[in-house]
């Protein structure tokens, strides 16, 4: 199977992930050799499982990396998919069987922000199911690029919120996080965002602090707790 | 047996346990209804809430979330063809078609009734079979346990995803993560890099909250909002004819589901597909399957519910989970300081029988919740995801914090959230990773013990008949998807050839 242009982004991600996994496996293998594979009387030592597991990860991920770099896409028709295909084999075409035949579906292409080519995204026809495909505009009219940007904004916001905990306290920084996501990422009005976020944080406070008695960090300012 | 049931019901019927059972199944249904959220996410995110409860009460609530979300997941599968988890994928085939024909009410009703009947049948089997099985499992030594764990991993690798090699890769990654920390055998600290946090290992409840809740939310953001419900509820009540047609499929689905659910690692997904496939062969209306046949909803829904209950046989009696959600539940047991296994039935009778009795009660509550209220739950699908996911993120992070009262847990959740996003995006199956992570320490312990028994020779696994038999099944599992697909196809071919012209429908153009 060759890789169509829209799938280039995901192929890059795939190569990076398998590359990292191969490095991880190799690193674990090398470190595990130091722990000792076998004890006296050739009994299993602390290094045996990590060495074998790490070695296998390095081999499999390395193989996947090589095939991805050579332009092959990993087949997704072995395993449960085979049973699914056999189950749906003579369901009438055009029915739901063609809509979501595999659990989770194979995430096809999409130019994620990791894609090095900033070229235009090809828009395929209507998505396979009632939900938008990874390359379609969703019901709010967001393009894949916008959604990808939202994804990375939310991810970064999560990390920033966690870093702010020593200053604002856990609930304080989560309030900021929630307002930020609602107002800036989801582009709702400031007032509804504030109200919804405040209610959400109050609910979390009620359950965890009021009911469960968890001592949450209050930070320098001393919110919640 | 009767004493045990009386003990169980007297535990489960206490006011506190009843209340938490109700909360569990209600919250489970709601989580099941939310698109993209399944039982694993629900149990992982809400596990921290139960830490202050009595173990039996906490487990009753978590189990309620587990089977409650099976009911809720059906609602999304039928109405918007977006299953919350793999085990309800097959329900979309006929359920969504029924919804488009205005028969969503009938589809949801039969799913609720089928699930309930299956639950009662499978619970009776569970109650009858689990104690003798635990008795039998008392004879399992480390080699046998090793073989059973390999069987569990082989099964989940074969059936959790669409590529066995990637499934194996993820199981190995799970096993590797599990080796971080102090080795229980020798006391060597491994992969800790001098960090005191890593010394006690990577905490797996946090890993699961990261993978299944934060990773899922990030993935949904990338996927975009789904279309709203198109289906209407023209008729809410199910007709007598529908009930008559569904009787057989529900019964067959229940027994089939229980059979598959017992296998460690196999779980409900496989059961639902096999029930659908087999029903399509034996049913007189086999050709209507895929166009909105009620049998095509009844059979897999019965099967996945029966399998969900049967999952508890390996989880409780061997301590080896039957799927991703039972793996999280196993984690809950361990946090409470309870080690599931053959001795559990003797050592913790109140807990085990209270839990099992609560399943009966929970399923009765679910039937009464779902029959009249399915349209009400369906309204949840109209809540914009933009309001929903900040709340999921908040609960995940505060929940993670509350497990250890430390920010380390929050960071683990965030790191594994991003890992989880990439796993979903690249179609790397999560269930094998979770099972590898949970089984890792047990696996290594059994390996060390086996090598001690065999004086350093691990091959003694192959000299123990029971271990050998289990290993043989494990090897078979790797080829099982191909074999099953072939069986399903082969039986399809002759049947469609000699199809009776009298009852052939115009759309029945089956591929021979």
C-alpha cells in the first residue's frame, strides 16, 4: 500500500513514534544488562524481563519504523478487523456496515501540526460516518488545521495549569484552565464561560473537598483547600 | 451457596451500598451515553472518588459504572452510530438502521431487555461457577499462573486491535513500564534514574486516567464535534412481535457471551461480534441483518452484557483481568489492599458475595432506568462537547491528585494523556498496554517462582499438563481471528447459495 499525500502527516507521526519506541526499547535493553539477567543457579534475575521486553520492543518498533520510512502503511486488517469483516461481509452495501466497520476506525490522514509540509489539505468527500472524519470540517465549521491548533492549545494549557498550581492552588489554576478553554479555545462568551467554569470548579470542590475531604494544594494565594 | 447469597444480599441491600450502587449505574449510564467515553474511562476517572468508601461499597459503585455504561453505550450506538467502546460497535449495524427508520425506541428497549436477561443468566452462571473455579484454581502453581497470563495477553493482543504486531508491541510497552521501580525479587531499583517517585513504580491508575480520559478528550478535540441526533422516537413501546423475535437471539447471545467472557483477555467485543455473526447464520431473517433487524440488536447486546459479567470469573478467581475495564477494577482491589485470586472467596466472603449480589440489584435498577428513560438520557447527546470536556479534564486532574495527594500523579496523568492521544491517532491499541501494565509485576513474580521451582529451568512450564494445555490455547488465540473469520465466511457461503426463494428479500444480495 502506498501512502496518499493526505496521509503523509500521519506517516511522519508514525515514524517518529516508532523511532522513539525503538530507542526506548534499545535503551531499556542496554540498561537491563547491567541489572543482571540471571542470578546464581541460572534463576531469573532483575534484568531478564526488562532485557527481553526491551529487546523485543526495539526489534518490532525498529521494523515498523523501517517499513514506514519505505512508504508502507501498517495494515489494519489483522485481528479483530478480520472477524468484523466476516461478520459484516454480506450486509447490504450503503448500510451502517460501511460506516464504522472497525472499532475506533482507522484514523486516516490529516495534516497535523507535526506535518512538515504546509501544503493545502485535500478535502475528501463526505465522511464515512455521521461524525466528521479527521479531514472534514465539523459541524461548527472548523477545519482540521483549526482543530489541530485547538488540540495543541489545550495540551499546552494543561501543562501551564499544572505549573501554575504552586502559585494559584489546584482549584485556582483549574478555574483559569476552564475559563481559558471555554472562552478562548471554544470561543464562547466570557460571561457564560465564567459561569460554567465557576460552577464546574464549585462542583469539584464540593465533591473532593467537601465530601471526600481531600486536602487540595491552595498555592500562594490560598484559593480553595 | 444459599448462605453465601443471603450474606451477599444482606450486604448489598444496606442503605449505603444500595445508594452507591444506584449512583454507580446512573453515572455509568451517563458516561456510556457520552460519545467516545466508555466504561474504562468512567471507572478510571471515578476510582479516586471511591477511595474514602468501604472497599465493598467502592467496588459496588465501580462495578455499577462498568455495567451501567454497557447500557448507556447502546444509546449512542443506536442514535448516532458512535459506539463508546468496541463491544457496542456491532450494535450500530442494525441499531442505527432501526433508528433511521424511526424505531429507535424499539431498538433501545430490546437492548435494555436483552441486556437484563443476559445479565441475570450470566450472573446465575457466575454465582454457580466462580466458587468451584476458585477451588480448582487453588491448585495452580506459578507455572500455571504464568501460562494463564500468557493466554490473557495473547487473547487481548489478537482481539484488541486491527494489527496483532502493534498489539504485541503495546503489551510489551505495558510490561516494560511495569518494570520501573524496585524489583520485588531482588530489591534492585530499575529505571529509576535516582528519582524517589519512580522508586515505587509508575502508578497505573494515573496512567489509565491519562490514557483513557485525557487522551480521549484530546483525540475528540482533534476529531471535531459529531453531528447531532437524527433519529426520532416515533414509537417508544416495543411490539409483541419484536419481543417474540428476540427471545432466541437473547438466549443464545447470553450463553455465547458468557463463554467468551470467561476467557482472560477476550472480553465482550469478541462475544458481541460472534453472537451477531452466529445469529445471522441461524436466523430465518439472516438476510435482513444490516438493514435494521431487531435480532441484530438483541443478540450482540445480550452477548456483551453477559461477557461483561463473565469477565469477573478470571478477575475474581485468578486475579487476571478479562479486559481493560476489569484491569482498572483489579487496580481498585489492589489500592484497597485486596488481592483477587483463588483465596478471595474464602478470605473475603462478605466482599465477594456483596459485590455479586449488587450486580443483580444494579441490573434491576438499570432495567427500570433504561426502559422509560432512554429518551431522557439521549438528551445528553445535545450538550455541546465544548462544555463537557473541561469538566472531564477537571475531574481527571483533581481525581489524580487525590489518589496520592501529590502533584506527581497529575504530571503522570498529563504525560500519559499526550501518549494516549498519539496511541489513538496512530491506532495503537490501548487494552494490551493496560493488561501488560497490570500483569507485569504478577508475571515477573510468577516467572521468578517458576525458575526457582525448576532450578533455573523455565521449560518446566511445558512439563506441567495444565500449564501446557493453557499455553496451547494461548498459541491458538494468536491464529483465532483468522480462523473465526474463515468459519463465519464459510458458513455464509452455502447458506446464501441454497437460499429459499420464497423468503428472499430484494435487498438480500449477499456476497457468496
